[in-house]
């Protein structure tokens, strides 16, 4: 009788542990294949995204739809925006990965930026009116952070096949393709490094809501380069 009284308790704890393991496994599969959550650690995409946002990202949006100018993308910056290896050691890397997975730490290698140039585009700044040009066409960027110029750094680049030219909306604080022209890859990011598209802000509470994925109509996003 004593044995039979203990047994339900043991089974109960085993069930709880099993349920937790299953939940973690299912969450890991969902986050690696369909939807993931990322923490925004900087102001480089304000006002679209702000420091401290927890953002739901679709990993499947670009599976059947090509990436276009104006799209906001989350991407793995290793080998372009960041070194291939952190140099911090395995333990520090594991702690960083755990923090990112839990949504309490920003990533040193995952970035979010806006696509300004796709394969074949010539991206230049600035023209005599202080505007960014894509394939010689001036772009009115209504999404820019109030008070920011399109760029305080002059540049002129042609985007190779399979690459993207990426810039933050808060240009005065964003480190992006402009600053890496002389680095390996020329500041361009491989399309294969794109993780997905931000869909909505999950936290903080006062910012919960869907994110617009449509480029403002007053921003001419251009005919494709020939």
C-alpha cells in the first residue's frame, strides 16, 4: 500500500518533466523553422523598431517571395557585419546563445536592417539635393528617423548577384553597408544569410502590434535594374 501511494507522486513529477521537455523541443522546432523571437538591442532601426523591443520574426516569408527594396530583414551578419568567430570562447558563446533564445539579450551577430539595394542595383549617396539614389533615381525615404540625413557618409556601390545593400532607418547611429565597403564582401550581405522578416512587436506592452511590411507609397522603389 505504501508503494502504491508513492507511485502517483513519482508519475506526476515525471509527467511534468516530460511536458517541459516536449514544450522546449516543440518551441525549438517552431523557432528554427517557422517563427522566432529576437531582442532589439540598439536604436539603429528607429522609429520602426526601438531599443528593448521583442520582435516576432517569420522565417518563411522569403521562401517563395523574393527580397525587394524596402523590405526589412533580420539576418546573420557573420562574415559581413561581424567576424565569423566571436573569439570569446565556447562558454561565453553558449551563455550568449541562451540569452538570445530566451529573448533577454541582443545578438552580436544577428542584425535587422532595411534593404536598399538588390542584385544589379547601383546605390549612391548623396546627390546634389542630399538624396539617396538607386539606379540614378532619387528616393524619398519617409521611414527615416526624424532629423536624420539619408547619409553623412558618401558612397557609390553596385550590388553583386546574391547580395543585398542594407541600411538602418536611424542613419546617424546605424553601422551598416556604408561603413563596410572596404571589408570582405564590400558591405554586402548574402541573401542566404537572411533569417526572416519582422512581423510584430511582442513586448513591451505599450508597443505590442503588427509591423507594416509595406514600403510607403511616397518612396519610389523603382524598376528592376537591367
